[in-house]
């Protein structure tokens, strides 16, 4: 695959990943949404299906990594680093585009939610930036940087080690079963390990939409919580590096 194919595949795949993943968060969070309060199970399965769709779209062009942590783990496994910048460009650009599409799809719901007097009142006492930030990015239930970083690293370690030990080459497997199984693992991680931090397990998934939240003209949107923003970037990269290193030590 060419470098251009990598950028295109990762851009479109990650955009759809964030559109569907952020979309389920918007559906569950925002007022005047038919799925409001559908709960955590809906979010976990929504993100799993988002991975499924995005990876299938990108697979033929780039292998459908869609995640800088996966890209790091694969690079450590294979020793191929020259394509890493192209994966990252596509992933972060796609994440930003996907977040903007979520805003467009739920434009009326964002307006209704953020002008609701009860929501506006609650924002005054919410140090994390308010529930609308959760449509775009993750945040901890208990704000403890060490625990939060460890949670993200452990969850990402589980994901990346699963991917690497499937016998995959350059990211996700070139067959539908590998993509399906990875998507189900994402659902499992959400249900099992998503409670403490919301399981970013993907630096692009968190940072790209957080930038969009900071820039969008949303009334009463609250803060973008930049003090926490490094954790869902660093934690997944640490977990992926450990998974890649363990793979080289134990499986090769």
C-alpha cells in the first residue's frame, strides 16, 4: 500500500469510527434524542460497531488501524516505522472530521440541550466541563491521574495485545473475522474496563474531538478539560508500547 492510500484509508475509517462512536454518546446524552439515557451498554456496543464499520472501510487501503496506539504496537512488532507518520495524519484528521459530523447530525439536540435551564445550572458546578464534553472526549469518574493513566494503559494493553497475537500484519487482519473479533473486544473493554475513565484507548479518538469541542460555537458548552487531556493520549501509548514489547519478548 502507498503512503497516500494509508492516509486516505485511515482518514475515512477514523472519521466513520468517530461519527458512529461519538454519535452514540450524543444519542444517549442529549435532550430531545430518542435514545437519551439508553445507558452504558448502548455506548459500549455503539463503539464496538463503530470500530467494525471504520475498520472495514479502511481495511483495503491501510489495514484499518484507526488508532495511534495500535499503530505504535504494530510498529514495535514489525520494526516498520516509516509509515507511522502517515497513519497518524489520517487518524487525527479523520477524528476531527468525524467529530464535526457528529455536531452536524445532532445540531438541534445540542442546541436544545445546551439552552435547557437545568443543564446550564449544572454546568456552573461541574469542574470536568459538563456532559456535552462526554460526547466528544472521555473523562474520569474519580479524578486521580495515576489511576486514570493506569486504567487507560491497562485497557489499551489488552486491546493491542489481542490484535498483535492474532497473527495480523500491518494492523488489523485482512479478513472479516479478525475485524469482527477486534470489534467485540472493544465492546468487552467498554463493559469491563470503561467505568473509571470512559475507555479512550485511542489518542486520536480523544484528542481530535476534544479540539473540535474547544472550537465549535456551542452555547454553554463548558470547558474542554485540557488538564486531563494528556491522560487519554499518554495512557494508551504506554499500554500499546508494553503490549508491543511483550509480544516481541514472548511471542517471537
